């Protein structure tokens, strides 16, 4: 049996950060992962360029049944702290939209930095490792694996959630938590495309591949961002964002043209009577979408002076409550994150140690902390990994 100070299960963002942080403190650290390579989700995220942080990361951008839990870690390890790290390694990155930082070339550049830090710190990485059992004996944790058994003082669970099972995601972390009596808050796929009902999917099939700026609203929260029509339903930032707040069966409002209020439409008729509403929509929406709307409102190509109040009100209602007939989501298969997880009321917000089992720690996505789309979830991984690494 190999005796080490710290075993970390999971070689993803939070696990790698925690490992290097702890090993730099002089701790003997081993990282175990069942995959054949580290950081698979890092490599595929952001279209292969990884949106690795958001300079605006703040507690308001995270969901949890215990909303105060994330405050301490985000303060102690900020976005700027992570940017300072990658700057020291000379990473080329770009700010695609305000605050969102992406690798300029490839997410592999970022993963190489994390693995370099791991090597410099002296932490050891063991891939293709299957874990058979975790047991707690005499203030030691015993981990039985296909690569031998390990005894440690601190066991860190950095296994992530259930999203993207093809990348190796599983409920292993939740199982370890349940084993010592932790409460697991209900989990579901989030930051995920929405599927639509078959009849509506057929009607909207011709729009597949086009995008437009919309406002998506559910449960009192709204996002003004692009929506993408797909052959299965709708996706894009606005849709992914709203799935943090919307569940199938609940009301979802899609406003195709949030800038076109009822008052502005009426003003168009009054101020530019020769202008057609087709022309107005064409300046705001893709041509194929305008053609679809014309099927509902054949009078759109007439001069606006010829339209009635009822017609304008009907058009506004159609645009501001565009019916996508949501059916559900694509589920964990394509979800970027898992909502829910280990109840943070049972974990220290300072050390990330379990209140149920001494020497057991939970970091990253396995916890009931979920960020918005835009680099927030990676920042949570870095912050939680760093803070736990200071204590294990």
C-alpha cells in the first residue's frame, strides 16, 4: 500500500488546481482518474478554446441552495489570480465578449499549463485508474484501485457532475458523499440546448443553423443574448443561460425582437407610414425567419399606414411570446454543467472539508454550486481547488 498525504480523485480543472496548490505546500499528492488523459472537458469546452474565466465573476453569477457558500472562495482566489497564473506561462488569450477570456489558439495550451504546474509542484498523476473502494480506518482513508492501494490523510473528490458522460462523467462523487451520509440535492442537466415538440420542430426545420438576438425569460430571470435554431430545437447563449432557471413544464418566454416594443411599432406606422413592417423586421431578424413570420402575417409587406391597431398588437404578441413549444432539454449528453449536488451546508466554505467525515473534501462541480455560462464554472473550479489545496 502506498502512503501519501493527499489523494485527489478527478484530473479535471478543480482537481489539477488543488493538486498543484497542495503539492507546492510540500504535501505528497497523487491524482487518480479513470480516463486515459487529464482535463478532457477543458479540451472540448468553448469549441476547443476553453472560456477559462470571467473577469466579472461574482457570487451573483452562481446558483446554490446556499448562495453564501461560494463567496469566501471567490474572494480568496479571483479571476485575476488565475489570469496572473496563465500570464506567467505566456498563454495567448482573447476577450471575446466583455469579461469572457478564451485561449487564443487551443484549450490544449491551458491544459499544458496546468500539467506543467502539476509537474513542477511534484504531484503525481495516475490515469486509467479504476477505484474499487474507499474506506476510512484510524483517521486514514484507504482507496483500493486497479493500480494498487493508497492510504492518505486527505481525500479530495473532484469528480465533477453528470454532464457529458462520453467524457467519462459519472455519479461516483455523489456515491462517495452518500457513503458517509451527505445529502445530495436533486441534480439535473443545465446550460443545455432545449428540444421542441415534434410538430413545432417540423415547422421550424427550415430555420436550422440561423441565429438571432433574443430575450429569454423564465421564473423572473431574463437574458438578452443570441439564440440558435438547431435541427433538434434551440440553443445558443440565451437558451443555455435560461436552463439554469427553467425546467420542462414551466413557462418559458422567447422575445424574438426585444427592441421592438408595442409603442415602437405603433410609432413606425405614425412616423414612417410608407415603410413596411417586413422591412422593419428584416433589419432585426434573419431573412428566413422573416419569411416564416410572413406566413402568419401576409400584410407585412404593405405600407405600415395601412395596418390596424389589432394587426400591430397581434404582431407584437407573436414576436414577444414566440412559441418554440419546448419539449425538454438534450439532457446530460450535451449539458455543460450539472445543477444540484453535494449539499454545501455540510461542507466548510473555507476548507471544503466534509462535516460528516474528517479528511474528506469536495470541490468543483460535484458541489451544489453552478455558475452562469461564460467562464464562471471554470472560475469556481480554480477557486474551490485552490482553497482546498491550502488546507488538505
